[in-house]
């Protein structure tokens, strides 16, 4: 696995072998989230022509790990065969899939201050922010 940080986004280039070892791969992601405080991830699948069920399970595990820790992971470089599999199991509804790592990285938008977690719709933080009462301006 090749891991590089570009701005406030961590790009992880994952191989078939990485996705076939869910425990090892999720431990690396967990360290990046919990020890380094990272919140924006791109899983670059360039080079994988297809996905096995084990590899799909690893992607789900990585997605859940991010979701539970108020982080976001997007997929990039997914082959057409792999996209079909992701659509069949519904992962395309849970995760954004981009043409390449640069496009996925850019889709996060402008950098946010490191103390501001992402607010993906449906996460506890986003729901909490929506529930805050609006204050009316003083007249």
C-alpha cells in the first residue's frame, strides 16, 4: 500500500493484495484516523481490473471505519468491471466513485481547518449541526 498526503487529503493506493488482507489494511487506516487525526481519504484502486468478494468486504470495512470516526473515504481509479460489482452490491450508493485520485481529491473542495471534521450528510455531526436553532438577528 502506498500512502501519501496531498494537502488535507490522504491518498491510499491499494493493491489486490492490500484488499485481500482486511485486518492489515484497516489497521493502517485506523492509525491514520485515530493517531494522525486524518479525516479525508481517497482509496485509489488503479491497477485492479476486478474485485473479489473479500476485496469488496475490505472496502466496506474501510468505509465503515471512516463513517464511525466522522471521516470520509472516496474511491478512485475503479475499473469498469469493478464498478459493475460495486453497483451490484450497492456501494456506489454509499461512496463517491471518481475517475482518478486527483478528481476525487479535488471533490473534497477547499481545505478545512484541521480542527473542523467533515460533515457528510447523515453523519451524527451533520445531524447535530442541522438541529441547532437559528438565532434571529437583533432588530
